[in-house]
C-alpha cells in the first residue's frame, strides 16, 4: 500500500505522524511519500522538501514567496501523480493542499483523496465545503458536529477525534512541584495565555493586565502565571512589567522543548482558573480540567467582516463541543478589562461551575477511546475499501 501525505504546518505534521503510526499498525509494510516535518519523518517519511517552506501566513509574507510556492505546488502534484498512491492525504493547510489536489484531479482523477481537518464552515464561509467537494473524496474531522456539513456537500466525512485527548497531562505531583519551585505554594493561581502571534499579544496584553486588577483586589493572595509562546516571549515579558501582581512568566526560549512543554503542562494543571486568547488553547485547558475565561480582539475592519459572516453565537470550542455556554467569552468590542475581570472573580468563587462542560468536551472529542491517529487510519482504510 502506498500513501502520499502533505502537511504544511507543525500541527498538521503531528496529525500526520499519528496517522502514519496508525496505518503502520493496521497495514504492515505500508509505504509513505510526500511532505512533512519531524513527526512524519520519524514514522518513515522522506520529505520531498522542507515543510517549513509552506509555513507562511498573511499576504505580506506570502507575496514575496508566491513564485516559489507555485513551483513547489506543481512539484508536489507531479510527485503525487508519479507515486501512483492508493490514497493522497492532505492535512490542513488548505490554500496549498487544495491547489495540489486540483492538479492531481485533473491529471489522475482515479486517485482517492482525503483531507484531514475540516474547514470551519460551521462558523463562517460555508461555501468552502462545496468548493472542496470536487477535489476531496473524504474528510477526517476533529469535531463531532462537523461531518454533516461535509456530507451535505457530497463528501464522505468521519469524525476521528481531536489530538488533544491523546496529549500527555501533568500529574497532581507535577502541578504541586511547579507551585513549589515557582514560590506559589497554596495561593490561588490565575494562569494567563495572551496568544502566540505578535498582533494578538499587542492587542490583548494591555487588556489582560488591567483585567487582573479586580481579581487581585478581591483575592489579594492570588498569584499570576503567564505562559508565553516562544515567538512572542520577549514581547510578553515586556508587557508583564506593567501588570499587577508581580506575575511569573514561563519563558520557553533557550530550553529543551520537552522541558518547556512539561512546565507548561504543570502550570495548566496547577492553575485554579485561566484567562486565555480564543483558540485551541481552550481545549488544552479543558484537558487539564482548568476552568477559563476566553477573550479576543482584532482590528476594527476585521471585526466587522467576521461579525457579518459569523454563523454561531460563540467561538469557544468548549462551548461548541459541549453544546453549553459554560465558558464566558469577551470578543471584539466586548474585550474590555472590567467585564473580563468580573468574570474571573466569579470563576474563582465558583471554579466547579464549568466542570461538567469540560468533562463532556473531552468525552465528545474521544477521550477514553482509541487514539485519534488510529481512528484516522481506520477511516482512511474504510474509505479505500468502500471505493473498491
């Protein structure tokens, strides 16, 4: 069996590595080709070129490299055709991957195509599903509510679970050790996650800092810990100098990745409550059983565009998966220190109020069942067999 895979981002590489491991368990001797990073290469992939060439975002970043990206797209499509695989699996990165599939479909329409990670058509731009349908035979989804949207457009869709359920979690002992090492002891701990991109941190850090003031007034012994993402660590540390509460900053720079990740997991487990930028981090917090408040803001014009296109009344993934509105969120014009601070004060007084929603979210994402990589592998094989 031959499988051609394409991943363009680190998150996609991790999904691809888990999928490859699952396929290897189910189909001994399976052969892999395509593009991937360290996780996929560890499972036996020799990448056609460095995956980092595809990890570009934003018009300003893409335009100077557009000719090179087009060349890589053509090269990838031709390599996929020449490999004559049983299936091509593209993983997220739709701008690049779907262009590759368009060329493959034109020249080799019999090759089965699978796309891993559904577009967020449930949130906005629903027409994307119909555009995919001519290029993709099957979609592997991370969320249980996504398959109907893909099936309605004419594709097979399989919910395979979210990778967060397979990620390691800190033990109670590791959480306690983090508290002791950082001098927090038994004090209430507020974890703050202000984003991983410069624009996010620039907009959110001042708001988050001010939102902590009413929390520290209501709970004077509370301690603040900020988990900084590597690309914005210096920016976060500079912003934290103006925050109340003498915050502890987890700085991952210059440290082994395993060590930095372990401390971050321990902080998640040790926290009593968290204030976080909107995104997948809400699921990481749910996995650690940490109640949260979510906030996010963007440029004014982006606010208006997104608001006009949004199809849901919440963007917090815990709320969507659990079908509750247990997690307070403050988006756009509502992303203000006062209301955010009030929500944190209430959450510290009743942290158990979100417990049921957090547990339900993890159950619905696949916790306790087969690993998502194995489920994805099984779905790919079932799709091939149904075609035959």
